[in-house]
C-alpha cells in the first residue's frame, strides 16, 4: 500500500487498519475499490488519468491481468514459444466497458494494439476518453460502437482488419433479479470478511449494488453466459479468416459442456480450456480457432 500511495496519495483516504495493525481497504466500499484501481493502474501501468461513470463496472485488476497474460502464453504457442510484442499484434476486446482495463494491461505490458467494442454509448465515451487523455494509449486503443444488440462481431470487424485474438468477459447472469441476488450475496460476504479481519472497525453500510458495480449489459443477458458464448461461437464462423484465436471467459464450470457442444457444431479445428487461479478463486477461458 505504501508504494501505491507514492503514486496515488489519495488512496490513503480509503485505508482501514486490520487487526494485525497492517492497512488495507474496505472492499465493500465502492469508492475504496475505485481508488485502489486508480492507484494500481497508475503505479503498474502508467495510466495517469482513469475514471469511470458512477454505477459502471469497476473490475478487480489482478484477475483481468491474468486473462491478458494467459492470452500472451496462448499466442506464444504459435511463435516458437516466445510471446509476441509490439503494435503489430492487435486484439479485439468485446465489451470493453467504461473502464478499458484489458486494453490498458495488454498495451502497457506487451505493446499490443486494441480495438474495444461496446454496445453502451456511455461506456464507449468513457473508454475513448481514457484512451485520448493518456498519451501512452492514444495510438494503442480504438473504441467502436456496436449498434446492433444481436451482433457481436458484425459492424465491429472491418474488411481490412486482422486480429491476433479476440477476448470477452461475457455477462454471466440470466436476469436482473439473478444479478441483484449475486451482488447482494457478494457484498455481504465482503462486509463479513472485512469485519472478521478488523473487529474494531465500523460495520460497513451495505447497498443493493455490488461494490464493483456494473450496468445491466455488463452483468446479465437473456440466457446468461452460456447463451452469450454459444452465440459468439456461432457468429465467429464468419470471421474465421480475420481472427486467429477467439477467446471468452467462462465463469461457471457447468457451462463448459454446452460450450464444447457448440464448438463441435461450429466445426472449429482446435479449442482449449485454460484454467486460471487468483487466490482461492478458480476461473477459466475457452479459446478456439478454425
């Protein structure tokens, strides 16, 4: 925390003392999470200006970094086991969000160039502003508006485009009610954990929304994660010659079987399931190509 505060002094306003006298932030406080992200992006990725609109998804940076680094390993398999770097490597971030975190990490770690797409106009404006106001992103991130709700690649991938990979963190809830329920459960768990670590701290005030927030398109869609990824696989066939690897996060292990069945129906030539671990949290992404 001390290192982060040298880069972003305002983080000190959100620190709380743990039982062992060490300091952390209250992860059930959305403002504290946002301040931590701002500090992390400034300290490790040289992002001087980063902000998101109120109520939009504020992602956990380490987990997002994992996805990028595992994609780098995937690309290395076709490059003599050397991770390719530089702006000739172009990635497509489907659902870039207001935060633009994946392009930030990928561009600053590997020099990759990104196209970010989103259907939400506020997210598009926010991600574009992040790119325009940070000199080290200006040539490495372009944001495109998806205007058709049923399309994932159509209207985003131009005839002249070629992407080394696409990536996506799909909405995984099936309804607004399911998303709210999951948010409440996670917020309560975070508050309980914070109280256990520091029994002398004030009890956090719980809100209906998730501490990491998120708009409806970021959190849920009809049919949930499985339906979204299966649609993505089906639509990816049209762009088989323009994207070397298609990838998507899969939050629910139980969805893998349905995804595998859709990959088989789509006639992919190769697919992989890549497991990732962040502390006690186990996640994964599926990658496929034609």
